C-alpha cells in the first residue's frame, strides 16, 4: 500500500532518505544534513517569495520516495505564468510510487491556482536544475544534480514533456589556451577592457557588483528571475569559504563592471567523504581532502548584453585560467549552459571544452 504524507514535521526522514536510496552508488554526493535543514527553513530567503509543501511516499510503511512541491511567486510575476514546481525528487524504481508523489505535488499546485508543473528545480535556476539524462559514468560537480537514469523514465511515464535541456562541458587543462582565445581577448584589450580578481576584504561589495552584472546579463534567459540582495548574501555566504580570488574575476570598462566569471573548487570531492555528517571525524576528513581537490567548476559567467561579442568572455578565460596550472587542477566543468545558448557553447568549444553531460527539465499541464 502506497501512502503520501506531508513531511514538514519529519524533515529528518525527508533529508536522510537519499542516503539509503543511494547507499551503493559510488557517484552519489551526500549533502550536509545541517546545511539542508537550514536550506529548508525560513533562514533561506527563497521563502520570502515562495511557499512549499514537503511530501514523502510510504510503501507499506517504508519510505520509498520524496518530493517538494512549491510556488515561486516571483517567477510567476516575472514571466506572467501560473507555473508551479517540483524539486528534491528521489524515488525507488517504482512507477506507482513516483505517480503517487507526482499526483500529490500536482494536486497541491492545482489547488493553489497553478496551470502547469515544472521540474525538477532545487529551488530555482540559481541552484540545481534538471534530471541527468546523459553522463552517468562520473560523479556530479559542486551544486550540480545527480540521479539514476530511471528518473527520466518515471517522468515520461507520468506524461511529462521536455521543456528545456541544460548542458555541461568538461575541459582537461592544457599548458596553454588556444591561440584563438588569445586573439579574441586582444580585441577586448584594445577596447580598454580590464580584468581584476575580487577583493575578499570587500567581499559583499564585490558580490553586489556580480549581482548587477548577473541580473543584466541573464535578463532575457529562459526561466531567469533577478536575484535579490538577500538571496545573494545567502548563496555567497555558503560559497565564501571555497572562493579563490584569482579565479573570481570582474571585467571592467573604466569603472563600469561589464562581466563576471567565477570558478570554484569541486568541493563535492570532499562531501563524498563526509557522508552528510558534521563532526570531528568528518571535519578532519574535510581538512585533509580539501587540499587534494583537482577539479574546478566554472559556475558563474555573465557579460552585459551591450558588451557581448567584444572579446570580454575570452579575456575572462585568458586571465582566469592562468592560476589553474599553478594550482595543479586537472579539469574544469562549465555548467550549466542552456541548450539554445549557442554563443556561449561556441566559446567553450573554442577553449577546448567538450559536451559530456545533459540535464532535462520537464513540464506537464495540470
């Protein structure tokens, strides 16, 4: 017998379920339990403009799946939609269980006036999005999704349709960037564009510059919602400890910020060793393994619209990639990129990145 119940009062069960579901999967990355509790609390500014319900599915009394159903009011205001979302979906390979979870999520959204259900989103386009559809042979990079392939089958069987694919590229570090990148970067040099690392002593001021560029650069992108000051502070405080200034760059035309790029070490390498726990042993592991991270994720890249096709992207790559060899990093993941963002795909390919993973966001009318 399958029963779906609200999990607001049993968040520990909701948070811990993936640990048992993926217990034999070497690529699964457990998130820190303490951090997930905060993420699901009112300390997360996402809930200043969103409401959510947490559900778990019980199969003969045993937890068999979970899902969050939520309404992002700012999304619907920005895009003039009545779209609800689902996220943090995990489920055994059983269509009856997944159908019960999707049904409960869709019912909640429909009862609150929504006309479509879209996902997975954890919780917005600034966070983990999509089900992995290609590239199951490697673990995920920091803040990127991971799931078994059958999640896509469960979604399609439920009647969901693809609405957007997201791409991830991998770059194996070379001694030098391609000459074409240097030639394109020289165009920005001649225009007087300069690049500098962020000043960690003025971290939040620098992040406000990032927000300005990010909101301007992404304004027309699919699914984008401008980031609020509170969301910026919440997100950057979570990442501050692993930021490398030399790889977090601002491009400027005089005193005007025109571009931003940020690469961070793939801290998932450490999280896989901690198993969701924060105690003296796991902290010792974190200190040990954090010095052995060999991969980076390029997770922030934005150029103001009026400065695109002027060499700014290439200039940021040229300067940002200089410290990579010194740090002995082996790979960089560029993620994620919209499937129809051809200009960014082409410059990543110019650098030497190759498409190696795809993620899919689904939607269904309700």
